[in-house]
C-alpha cells in the first residue's frame, strides 16, 4: 500500500518482493506504467522516499482489488469494499499517514528508496521464460506489527494456470468488457473472456451480440457454403495427419513426430 506524494491518493498492488536482508526487500515494478512506479517517480522528483506498507492477510477482496487494472487514482480500497459487500476495517499505520487492513496478519512498514536501485533477480514470466536481470527499487523495513499468532497467507503464482491467473481473470474479464463496450463505444460486445494459459492479457475471446451471418448477408458479401453447425470446425488446413501429430504432441511424444519427418528430408 502506497500513497501518491502529491495528491495523497492510495494504491494497492501486488508486486514481486525479493528478500535481500532482514530489513531489505526488492521491489520489482517491471514497467513504468504500474501505479507504484508512477508514485515512485513522483517521489524521486520531489527528492524524498516513498512510504509503503506491505500487509499479509486480510479479506480476499483486497487481493482481487489489488490485481485489478483500474485508472490511476481510483481508490482500490473502495473497490475492495464493494467486492466485499461492506467497507474493509482499517487501522492507522505506525510510521506514516496511511491506513492498512485491521485484520491483516502481518504489516511491514518502511520506505521505498528513490535515491538508489539494486540488481533484481530475473523474473519468471508466464510464458515459461525468465526475463532479464534488472535494476529495481528496494523497500527498507522500519516497523513490523502482527497478530499474536499470525498466519502467513499468500497465493501461488507460477506458470499458468495458478491462483494468480484465477485472480487476474476474474478482474480482467469485467474490466476489458467495460473498456470495449463503454470506453470504446462498441455496444455489440456482449462478453470478453481472457485465457489463463495466455496470462490473461495475451489472448481474448470477444462475443458480439450482432448476428454475424445476418450481417454478412446484409453487406451483400459472397455467398457462403456453411456446414452445420457453421461454427466449431477448423477453417484452416487441418488434416488427419495433423490431428495425429497433435495427439502425439500433447502426450509428449515429440520424438515420434521428429523421426517421421526426418524421413521426408530433401536435398537442396
């Protein structure tokens, strides 16, 4: 949890934290458009550190809100309250002016330094590859508060599908639907579905209210010779051999395909 050093608006976010010392944690914001990165840049220009609180535990609505892609400045605590059906109980932080969940298990308070950066370990991407090592921000812990017998709560974030992509999908489907239908003024968009295996941001299926076949005829486009049903079948060159190779691939028998294709080599 951080606050804009100029406006005081708060931000909730989920970021990778690389433990580096008893009182120092890496803070990877990845891209400059992340809301935390925007606040950090403002603080850097003001030549002051960015105060932050890391909380573990609390109502699950906080995780959903933190993962949501909402416009900068929107109070995600309010969004969490809406998802929760009631306001989230909060308490004052110990070292700076901010509010954190009253029912959090553990709260770490400190500063994100704006005068130095440190190397951060490569980030494991959803595609299965590691990103490059980067120079990133560091969070220095100044205070720790906790319940008498705290329970460490977290989410499993790994190669999709995982708990993190479930959270992202619940948020992204609704957000992209609203963006296309309202912000882009495309009222025919009925539903948007993101795919967890594509990290919920690289592949979408968009359902339109508009009847495609009727619209095709209305535009006097060339006649179609459609099968029944006219959806749900391959429109590309999909042979039985391709289907067989696909079955081999999904069962891990890649070498069988390779051995067969090696016999078809031609000299150049």
